[in-house]
C-alpha cells in the first residue's frame, strides 16, 4: 500500500494472493488493508489537501505531464503486468495503457482551463464572481476489467482540479494499481496527494470511505448494486458522487446498413476484454432481412478466434475473471437454449488442454433470442452475442430503451435521417453510429438511468471534482 508518500504493509501486516486467471497460478501477494489503513490514508490526503489545492494549475499540470511521461516509458511493462494479472491479450493491454496514459496528458492540459465567470449583478455597487475550487479528499474505487485506465480516468482529473485521492483497486487486480502508484511516486507528487489501499475484502474500506467526514467525494466504477449502496450511504453526509455502473448496450443493424461491415464491427467489439466491459454490446437487434447475412459473417469470424493466455501470440479470447463469471455466462446461455435459442457457434466452456486451468468460455453467437430469456435483460459480462430479429424502427427503439441501464448503444445505418433520429431517441449516454469505439480521453463517458451519475473524460470530467463558489462584492 502507499500512504502519505510511504510504501507500507499496513496495520495488520497480512497479505493476500493475486492469481493469473488464465492459469490459476499465484503471481504475487499484496498487503491486505482494512478500515484503519483507509482511515490513515484519508488523514494523509486531508493533511496534503491544503497545500496541494493551493499549487498553481501550472504546477499540477507539470506533475501530471511527468506522470504521463513515466507511464509512457513503462508502457510495455505495465501491459505485461495487466495481461498476467487480468488476462486480456497483450495487444489489448497495450491499447489500454495508451488509453490510460491519455487521461494524464489530457488533464495535464485541462488543469489550466478551470475558468470562472463574472456575472452582471443586480445593484450598481455590486459585482459577482464565480470561481471553481477543488472539492477536497476524493475516495476512488476501481474495477478489475480496465485496471489501469480506470485509475487514471479518476486520478488525472482529481489531481488537476486540486483534490487529493485515496484509491482502492479491485481485489483481482491490485498489482496494476501498485505499478501505477510507482509512476505517481516517481513523478514526485508530494506526500499524501495520492494514496493506495489494497484489500481482499472491499467492505470495511468502503464503509470507511462513506462514513469518514473528511471524504468529500466518492468516485466509483463497478456494478450497479454496489454503486447504489455507496451512493445511498454517501448521501448521509451529502458527499459528491460519480458513478460508472453496468450497461446493457443495444447494437442495432437496420435494413439499409452494410450488414457485413456491421457484423465485422460487432465481432470485434463484442469480444474485447472477452465481453467484460460495461459498454460491451449485449443485445444485437438485427433487421429480419439482414439476420442471415449478419450471423454468417459473425460466425465465420468467431470461428477463427483463438482462446488462451493473453501473453500467447494470436490470442483474442482471454479468460473470464473467475469461476463465478463463467458460471453466470453458462447459466444465461443454457437458459436461452432451453427456451428456444440456438448456439450458432460456441455455447460452452473451453476446457481443452491448458485452458482447463483457467476460466474460459467459447465466443458464442445465440440466434433467435426472445424477451423471455434471462440474457435479454441481464447484463452478460462475457463472450456471448444474442441476436434478436426486428421489423421496424419504432419497435426496435422501444426494445433498445426497454432496460434500466443507459450507458452505450450502437447503431448501423446508412440513412442520415435515421441515424440522427436514433441518436436522439436512444436513452444512452454514449451512442456509436457505424462506429464501435466512441470513447477517448477528450470525450465525456458516462451513463443515463441506472448506469450511473456524472461523466468521466472530456472537459466535463474535471467538473466532477470542482465546487462552484459565488462571491458577491460591494464596491
Ligand atoms: P464486479 O461485479 O464487476 O466485480 P463490483 O462492484 O463488485 O463489480 O466491484 C467493483 C469495485 O467495487 C471493486 O474495487 C470492488 O472491490 C469494489 N466493491 C465491491 N463491494 C464494495 C463495497 N461494499 N464497498 C466498497 N467497494 C466495494
């Protein structure tokens, strides 16, 4: 753990094992923190806040820029740590490190653009000015599926705004967090500005985050139930919250779309991170006239995909995070097949040879999925693409929006009017139009409905760490 500028074993000195999900091997051990460690980290962040929030935007920018440089120099090592600990193919890990580094560079720049305002006042002898100030100590909780970029997407804007941070990474991926905090340490950040608490049990840390009055902001990426719990507890002290939660993204292919292009895009985006992404397409609504073509192209591409350890050459399908994840995917697939769906390809666990030691599920295309099936409503978080045929635009918009989630949606059409109508009608925070990757550090990322609150990235991302203060002067 890293508290007040020191590497520490924590109060108890206990550790927990980190395993490789492709092989089941223990790769390292990290300190197993508890509430006392979280409290010490929060106290250090509070002590550092006064000086850090008074540094100039140029100074904070320089620290972030230095961290970006170091992260870029260490990109290959970071990517290998990620593949080993999290399982994603090395190429995908390299992409994530680059995406993660982009947040440090972007917020090094945005730090200098935290502008205020002057407002015409009602009295002649009065002046109004509005300024933006750091909210205070930020408690951040990050997930295992994007174990590096979810750290920089929070720490980058928080530091740029003048906040100090205590971060708890997911128990499955603490090593990525340790490597990132080495980057922050080597960038020379003053002690207490960033703090890391690793733990095998998130509950006591979460409890300290929501109950400690020094924490003024909670930023969380993870599942919807945990996000709701943290938000409701944070409300007791009116802490600010930002939440990036689950999704159930529709992927809509209209009759005027290039179905082959859509199927290629679908097969690429669906299996990124083995489907373990909150913006992963979960429901493929394909116009009835295009279903056969879409499924043929998709299945042909899936048949060529290789599963295995992320460090092996040519692997596109890494392991799922653990046995529970495989069991959930298997349950959704079995339920759908029992209710009449067909597994055109895949549909089972992968246990051949070395795969038996890891948590692998075959990339799967399910045809003929209907609303009665679990997979129609539940977030999947695995390598399964359910295809649901549709007949007209109004019907598919209603089906796409018929979910409590509202994070990402994808639309394939060549009709500009239809693209525009769909973009407006879809109640999702991110819409890809003939595009499978509508994300970047410079763009706002976040969900509507039960997919979350607030936005990360873009110029909006820094607002989440700023308070607005009004000063009225008599002159
Ligand atoms: P997933 O199901 O994707 O693992 P979680 O929401 O359980 O999603 O995990 C996301 C992050 O939330 C992880 O860092 C995890 O440790 C953390 N987390 C889970 N439960 C709690 C809790 N009660 N308090 C604080 N953090 C939690």
